[in-house]
């Protein structure tokens, strides 16, 4: 936690730079389950669809036991069987409203995913529905609203915000690897040839959600919107079960200078901080018994939006369990060239990571918005041989047909290095093969 304190001054110092720009400044905590009787009928059906195309050159691994085979980081998710392809990235439909037409103080929210992504894969795919949200919000206590069930956790901006208004197709590297949790049984060190050695996720990604109870609210003080959230959850994502005796604890605070508007397009300057602390069970090495390890995450950021300008920045820390990619960078489950080992997902049980991103955007002409984002992930910083540095510059363009329909084009300039290893080492040669990525996505909200 001391690292959070050390970086606070630097992030706050940068805040002044963003007052000349703008980004999503919405209060995401209050956009669900707090509707008034006029805006929340007994049952309001809504949803969105995101057809997506993704492409990389498909550069194979340049060295190591899987040399010449597919590199996992160049494959098309979630199937990981090609370097390009079309996909229904998301297809969600839900219903929200009041439990009773005479009581506006109790709201419910249900949402199901039908697309092909980490929520429905493995164990499903396109059309295999899985419940992603199921919560009730009670708005009786002034200053302490209560939300219970399955819902988004009060954490990082990329995870907390509504995905259908997200300015990019893909998340930053830190969010994708350190926050979008994959639930693994082991650390991946038990190598072999059988399929179960691949140590693939045992269920859906966490999807920035958890089952639990949250106390939260928002207060207007002059032109400032002050918000807080405290939550306790299982720490098992959308699976709905608790795999150990530990509970995850979440805390969130934001202060937003409101300029104009409301909802997801509200204009203002928002500063926020959040933390998540929990434990996970993991089998390490050849031990058959799982041990408990910390999984803590922290963040501090700022967003700004006004007129045609947008900007945001966030600094993030991961402490404890760290996702560590696959063996040799190979596609998970692939046999090495000697036929002796399957590539598995790996986890560092006691390590650290940090990262940040900077985003700028502008509506250059009516209906057309141009975006640029720079993000960095320093992964495995406590183990010199395992440390990897991911850097990505994303160039984006969004064309809005109307407020609910748009098309997004992203070009990601990606680089990856092993900073503590010589250039001639196998890991350094492997990471050199990461490709740039092009994605095209249509978003239609109904």
C-alpha cells in the first residue's frame, strides 16, 4: 500500500494537465439501481450488440520449445485458434426497473450475456447465455443505499464504466491481465502432456463483478458530486460461489466537479481512488494441497470531459497473485515440439505489477471522434527473470450514426520486452514477436 501513497503526489500533479481536455466523467455508481419512478418503470428491457473483427499478422514464436507454433498473444480471443476473425464480442439483453410500481425506493437489475467472450467461454460460446448481473438496490437509508446480489465492483474506471460507451475496443494491458480475473487452480508448474495440465481457467472471467453487498451513495456539495462505496463479496467473479473462507473487501471514493449534463455523457472533472483486497487458493509446485495467497489491487485516477474534448489517466498496482501468461508464450494447451509438455497458464502467487494509461480524445467534426491512448504494464516486478513490460499505443476513430449506434476502428501499436534479460535470451526473442493489432467494432444499443 505504501506504493499507492508514493504515486499519489505524481498523479495529482498530473491532474492539472487534464483540465484542458475531457473524458467520460460519469458517476457510474449511481447509473444503476437508483432510478426515480419516472425513469424506472416496472420492467424496462434494454441491451446492446457488438459485432467485432480482429486481425494480427499471426507471427509465430521465434524461439523456445514451441518455436514456429502460434503465439498466444497474437491470437483472436476467446477461441485462440486464429490470428484473425469475426466475432459477436458482446450480445447482452437485460431488464431493469422497480419491483413494485408504487415503490420507487427498490430497484432491480438483470443482465445476461449471449456473445462469445470470456464470460461465456470456456464451456459455451456464441449463444450460450450466462447471467452477468442480478441485483436489487434499496434506497431507503439517506446516505447509505444498499445493493445486494451480482453486480459490478467499485474498482477501476475501465471495469466500472458501462462497456457500451467505452471509447476503445480492447482494455489496457493492466486491466486485461490484472483486473479481468481468470480463475486458475494451480500456478502452472506441473508440466506434462495430458490436457488437464494446461491449467486453463476453471470458469468464466471475473468480468469486474462479484456477488456480495455494497453500501454506497452520492452527495452534491455545491457543484461537486462526492461518492463512496464499500463492498464485501465472495471474490469469485460471476460464478456466484465462494471458493474459500475469505471475503473480498472493496472501497471506492470519487469527487467530481460537474459542468453540465447527466448520465454517461455528463461533463465534468472527476478524481477517484479505489482498492480491492482478498485471498485466493492456489496449488503451487508439486503440492497437492492449495494454499491461500493475497490478491490485492489499487488504483488512483482522473477523468475529464467538456464540450468536444476528452481525457483520462489512471495509475494501478497489483500485489500478491499475478497472472503470468503461458509457457513460452505458446497457445494454452499446445504440445511443445518435443511432445513432452503442454503450454499452461501460469500464476505468480506472491509478486507485484504496476501500470498506467493516458487517454485523449476529441470530436474533430460532427459525428467523428478521434482517440489516442498510451498504456503500460510492468508485470512480475519482484522476480527479475519473469518481469515483462507491455507498452501499447492505441489509435482510434469512432463514427456515430446516432447516439445509440456507432462504429469503432482501433490500431494498436504493441511492444513487449523482458527488461532484465539479454536480447539473445529465449524469452527476449519470444516477446519480440508480438504483433500490432487492428480491430473494428459496431455497437448498437437498444
